[in-house]
C-alpha cells in the first residue's frame, strides 16, 4: 500500500481515531514515551491542543516548527533567527535540533492541518516551485 493510499484511508477515520493513530505513529517513531522526551528540552514545552503533539517555545504561543520554517524559508542564520524572534541563540539551536529530529511528526501535523483547512473550504496555494 502506498503512502498516499494509507493517508486516504486515515482521512476516512473519525477525528478521534485519526488522533489515536497519529499518537501511535509518533510514539513508534520516537521509540520512547512522549512525556519522557519533553523533559529533555530547556526552551520547549508541551501545550494542550486537541491534535498537535509538537512542542512550543516556552513562554510563547509559538510552535517550534514555525521558528524552524522561518529560518529555512528566509535562509536566516541562527543568530538572525534569534534576533527576529527575540529568543536566546541557545533556544534557536534547540528548536533546530528538535525539528530536525522530529521531521516525521512535523510532516504529519502539517498534513493534518492542510486536510482540516481544505475540509473547511480554504483554498491553499501550491508550495511546489516549477522550472
């Protein structure tokens, strides 16, 4: 079964069943319990959310992936990112380490967010560059 076929089958599940599936996949990818991993971060914390499991920057309503994507998209150095977000440079390095080691989780959550927006009728622009 292809990844696309698997995703289509997952979208046929109820929201609660999808959340259970995503949690199971995340735990299997990490190889340890989620709580155990959260305790190792100085600048990143969990926040209650119905389906998001990724970490946020402590003291901010800011997803770690938002900072990381900003860095990548705008080709910023860690120092520029720290200045842009008014965060310590060590927080940026922690965000980068977290996001690079949790890419599968971030992709799953991005896919889920896209699905939820499309289900609400929001038209999304393609992010693919051709040429």
